């Protein structure tokens, strides 16, 4: 008796396609595996004044799909060629229903820190989000500040201490350069903490999610480059008073006697750093 023919089940995944991406230590990858956390991060986007998003470090797209569900135009950027291959194959097959809508989804293999952002969404505003690699997370913030004219919102996951530092207020020991520079242009909010066990592999520290919303008035009333220099110079010797740490600016004896220069950098608010920059900017050279 002839054996019954085996029922054919279509296989949508070609053998050449990646079924899983391995996290790479040298890229600082820790892939988020908790769907509820991914959705929660996706919901940090307010969608106010933009419809374009760049996701940095998408991995296997666990956060990406929740961003795409918001009917946004999304560019997923990753330096990992294995992630890029996965997103262009398996992810497209698994989430083809989402991608059939009005959403535009593009995958870009590139280093965000070196990429010319003027090539993406030309002439339009865009938000940035992602589960950021810890080893470049602060550099991502600095590049965002450089492109603040086009980035009204920034959300994402950092090492907890870094996220808290960015959102910290004056008077704290963790308040520093990143705190002042980010808050000069954005309203910073620490949103929630994420435990290590929701990642593969789990990091050795907790993570924190924050949101930066660009201020309506984000042009400084002082020279911006000088502001950056004053802030960085001040915190370069944070245990000293500003009178001592700002010696390179060759301030006059009269200016050195100002009360603000008797303080240490962590005691100054963003507004006071702007005031200090104006003092340096308008000061005669001794």
C-alpha cells in the first residue's frame, strides 16, 4: 500500500535567511527580549511635531515593530551586518502586515556617529529612539545636540546611571557636563528603570529610559560654542571653584570677585551657566 503523500507546508523563510542574531560584545549589544518593555519604550514617543523616526541599534526589531505600529516613517540604523540581514529578511516576512500600510521602513547599515544625518529625511524633523549600546550612548547624545535643529525629541534606553545623570539637576554629585548641555536645549525626564534580566545577554547593571523634548526656545542668548567650552572647562576641575577652573579665560580681577565664580560647577543651574558664559563673552581680557 502506497504511503500517503506528506502535506506540503509553505516555508516562507529561505535557508539563507538569518533566524537569530547573536549579540556581539565589541558592539555593546544586549538585545531586549521583553515585549512589554519594548512597547513601553515605543510609547515614550509623543509624536508631537514629527512623523519620522531613526531607531539606533534595532537588533532583531523587538522595539522596531512597536514604532512601526504608530504609522511613522522609520529608519532602523545598525552597524551590525547580521542585524541588517535579519531586518531585511525575517523581520519583513514576520511583520509584512504592518509594512503593507502607510508606514515607510528603511534599514541602513551604518555607524550613527559617523553618518551624515542630512541624508536622512532631508528638510524634515525626526525623532531618535533605541536601545542604545552603552559604549557609545553619551556620544549619541552629543551628536543629537549637534543636530538639535532637526531633532525635536529623543527617547531611549541607557545604562541607568547615565540616564539619571543626563536628567539630574544642579546640586547633585552626578550633575555634570552632559546634564547641563542636554538640558540647555531639551527638557529631560527620567521615565523608568529596566532590570538586567529582560536582555539577552543580561548586562551587569540596570538600565534607564529617558525622554528629551526640545524646548520651544532653544537658541541660547550667548555664544553656543563658548557655552560648551565654559561648561566643559568648569567640570574639568569640578572640585575647584570656577574662579580657579576658568583661569584659561584670563578674566580680570574685578570679574574674578563676582559671587558666581566662588561656586563649584555642580552648584550652577543651566541658566547660571548661560549667565557665566555671557560674563566670559563680554569680559575684557586682562
